[in-house]
C-alpha cells in the first residue's frame, strides 16, 4: 500500500489546509483551557457546516460534502493538526446516530434530523444501557406500549453520556416480551425535553459527572419517531454499535490511544534521568517502540476499514480490534507518563501538574474507555466469533420468550 499522496490528493490537501487556515478560530485553545470545551466544539462544528466541511463523508443532501474515503482521511489528518478535537459530546450524533439514520430512517426522518445533526444544532445522547442490560443489551426492560399514534415509555437507562445536556436521544425499548429477547425490541429517537424524562448525573472518579441515570416515566413518543419496523430494534441498535466501535477506535476517542503517544514522546524528549536524557534509556526506548508499533498496526487496521467503506461495505467486527488494543494501551501509557514525572506525577491540579495533568486525567478515564461501547471481554468475543470463526459463547436464553427468562426477583 502506498501512503504517499497522488498529485490529485496533494492538491486536495492544499485546498483543505487553505480552508482551515482561513476558518479555524485562533483562540480555541485558550477558550478550551477555561472549561468551555463543549461550547468550542459545537461552534467549530457549525463553522464547518456553514462552510460545507461538516461530516465530509456524508452525502451532500444530508449536510455532508460527499467526499471519498481517502479524501475524508486527508481532511481528518489536516483538521486534527490545527482545529479543536472532536468533542465526546458530538460522537453519538456524528459517529453513531447519523450513520444509523442513513441506513434505517425513512426519507422524512433523514431530512428532518440529519442536517441538524451535521451542524450540531441537535446534540445526541445514547439511551441503550440499563441496570440489567449492558453487555447483554438485548436483556433491556424499558417498555414501550402503543397508544394511538404514540408510544408510552416507562423504564430506566444508565451510564447515558451527556444526557443532561443533549437535545435528542436514541432509545431502544422492549415492545414484545412474549418473543425471544432480540426479537421484541423497537428503536426510537426522542426529544430530551419531552415531559417524563429525568436525567440524573453520576459523579465519576475524576470529579466530573458526564454520564447519567435517566428515568423515563410515561414518556410519549410519536410513532413518526420510530426508526425501523416494530420488532426490528436489535438490527438498528447493531448498526449503531458497529459505528460506535469504528468512531471510538478510529478517532482515538474514549478508548483511543491516538494523541497520547505523541504527548508522551514529547515529554520524554525533554526529561533528564539519573544517567542522562531519558530518551537514551533502553527500557524507555523499548516501551516507546512497542507502543509506536501498536499504533502503526491500529492505523493499518483502520486503513483496511476505510478501504472496506470505500467499497460500500458497512463497518464490520474488525473495528473491535482497534478498540481492544487502544484501551489498555492508553491506560499503560498514562501510567508510564505519571511514573516518569516521579512524585510530581501525583499532582492532578492542571495549574500545577506537568502538561496540565493530561496523563493523570487520562489514567482516571482509561478504565471507563475499556467498558464504554463494549468491554474488552465483549470485544474478544466478537473477534473470536466473527473475525476468527471460533465457536460461539453459550447463550442459553437466546430462543426463550423474554417473559419466561428467570429474573431472580
Ligand atoms: C464512560 C462510559 C460511558 C458510557 N456511555 C454510555 C452511553 O452514552 N449510553 C449507553 O447506553 N451506555 C453507556 N455506557 C454503558 C456501557 O455501554 C456499559 O457499561 C457496557 O456495555 C458494559 O455493560 P455493564 O456496565 O452493564 O456491565 P456488565 O454487562 O454487567 O458486565 C460486567 C462484567 O462482565 C463481563 N461480561 C459480561 N458479559 C460477558 C460475556 N458474555 N463474556 C465474558 N464476559 C462478560 C464484562 O466484560 C464485565 O467485565 C457507558 C459506559 C462508560 C464506562
């Protein structure tokens, strides 16, 4: 594979650089440091949308630019050098909901929701996980009951990132408990301002509270907001989750390693150990080389996924490989970065700690990255079954009507 630009790609890269040069706000880094991360990212998304550079690989009619996969990669490479990073708060909309709607929504829903998603006028949250339905999402219990042209929803979701500051949510519900668990689900989009939706933030180890419990009490959703057929919710949820793994793996998001390696390398270059510059230390060099090789491997797996997308295929189970490698790697690199800072590694106040406590926050966030979007064990199951073709996990309740599965209650 030749990774150098063709003359056409080089010309396109110059066009991208020129646009970014004219449009990226010069003060975004200062504003982010002052805690206005979400606001800066939302603004940047709108600037891109108005300039025709939002969601560059989406079709133009949905607010994208219709670029080829290779052009999209060039855009991302150049954007990541100079512009605000993609905010986690936009990932559900841009990386998951948009691609899912393009496959499963009807024309009216696509026209109503996709352009506003591309411009970040609608910020989305994901209302999938429940106390009894995380890895085993099909075990979810939130009920949707039809009532005329509406559905009445009752239940509880949990770990819903950003639900307290989102405009709309993607929601999976149970509409038929008399059939096996994967078959009785139905998928909706819901306006988070609908009466009966009650998000309650959960405090995390970092001190932040970015995810929520969400209680749904007699929430009424018009049937026009059902995505796909009644009973087809599992299929729609699977498209969403495949895109989630791709978005997280390819962007170096919650579980990603991208970004951290360069930072670590930068820091090591400036540090002195007892026997001279740390960059000359054999153990340090071995670790850096190992992480660099893994990152290169991930880039190549992602390139393979991009090639598959360019052939019109939907993202496959291979996206799980990137997520599985990046999660633990991010944790290891953050831990090593703190070790290298010696006693100062225990400081977490961004005003006092080295590199604004980047590795400290990364370490606190990395276990969550190995759970969100599917745990390491679930990634291993997916790779074993769907990439390597090994025998499947034992699923005793697969063909049993949901209402007959013992709950222990
Ligand atoms: C930071 C963060 C953000 C999140 N954001 C969202 C969000 O926005 N929306 C949302 O809906 N959810 C969200 N989640 C929830 C996330 O999807 C679930 O936590 C995850 O799917 C695991 O489910 P669980 O927590 O119920 O754990 P469980 O499914 O109860 O798993 C417990 C343990 O058992 C293991 N396990 C389970 N099943 C198997 C199996 N078959 N084989 C081997 N091991 C197994 C798991 O690996 C894990 O170690 C988020 C989670 C985190 C950490």
